[in-house]
C-alpha cells in the first residue's frame, strides 16, 4: 500500500480515475497516457497493469509482493510486453512483431498487456500498423500508449484510446524527484521554481551554461543588494556576454526574480525592513521581461534595474 500512497500523491486525479475504472469494471482496451517526462506515466501504467495480474489484491489494489507483481516490476512477466523506441523511432517491424506475439494466447493467463513508451516516436508506417490492430483488438487485451506529445499521435489512434492527462508535478514533488537524481538541494529547489517540467529541469541541469548563468545572476544580485556601483559595470562586463539571445536573457530575469523572492521570504520571516526594497526590485524584474518582449535591449533593461536599485 505504500506504493499506492506514493503514486496517489504524485498524480491524485489519475490515481483515482484508474482505480475507479478497475473497481467498477470499466477498463478500456486502449489508453493513452499523456504528460511531461517524469510525471509518473510509466509508474502508474505498471501499477494499473498489476491490477489485472495480482494474486492477492489488497483493498482492490496490487499487493506489490506476490510473484506476478514482482515480475511485472522487474519487467519479467511473459504476458506484459513493453516497447521502447529502437534508436530514434518505433519501427513498423516492432509493431508487426507485437501483432504476431499477441496473436498467441496469454502464456500464463488469457490476458495480454502492451505498454508502448514514447509513442510519439512511432513513424507513419508503424502508427498505421498499430491503427489496424486497434480497430480489431483481440479479446482480453489492453494497450497503454505513453506520450509527451499528444499532437504527434495520429488522430485516428487518439480516437480509439481513452486519454488520461498527467498534470505537471508540484514544486515539492519535482524538487524531491530532482534530489533523488542526486542534484544538490539548492539546485533542485531553483529548478523546481523555474519550471514545472521534470524533463526541462533535467535538461537545464545538464547544460554547462546553466551553472555560469546562475552564478552570474547571483553575483549581480549580491551587488544590487549591497547598493554596490559595481553592479552597473558587471552588466557590461559579464551579463551581456553570458546572456546572448532573447531566451537566455529572459532566463536571466527569471533567475533574478527567484533570488529576489527567496531573499524577500527570508526577510519576512525575520521581520527585516529590507522587504520593501525586495518588492521594488521584484517589480523592476517583472517589468523587465515585458520590456524584453517589446524588443528593448537587454543591456538597457539590466542597466535600468541597476540604476533604480543601487542609485535610488
């Protein structure tokens, strides 16, 4: 039951939806799990499949201890087939081999389940081959497609599946997931506040430029906090060279906003008077993003923030 509680906290709506469909005997033969990487699609797919094979259901949920549950977890159950992309795509030969496999009866039971990971990577031939299969599915068969990009799945396939939407992770769960990936707490906390996408957070964390960008903004913020005129020179000497395109420049202001909010929240707890300054700086930063979208130069915006903060 611990696994069920963990999954329920990650995706409470999906968890209840899947559990209710099992309890009321309204399970579809085809599901499409749609959501960002790291939102629990693969974990909940296996948990849902275990409902069909568990030898000792507990309160209508998998026991996680019987032979079938353990083999499904270890991807060693003969009647649960998982398909991953072969290189950059899921090829038609993989779907044809699947069809051949499913033409046989279940090895240990009448049931057969297929989970296709990254289903958006099916090429046109493999998608059309799967479509023919979905039009006349065999008895006692279930397929779960997982995707991060619903728009890349053929509409004709989508129409034959029950679509289950996975919400973005909460900041707390995203931070915990990143820390489980061995990221330092401070970095995980920062990334969880910059994006609600696990995949995007991992991508950012692996970018060498990210560390330089973070350290540059921290230094700039320290100058601003101390009303140090070096902040103005720092814009010209460091920030302009580090944040070169508009996407990076927006990221600069997002980073600065995070550090300002973090400092303000600490000051609020300590009842310090610098909260007013933090709020004024935050207002400047939020306006900066809008100015950048209006094609005001990044250097001019950063210099304005510095002037209004250090020389106010």
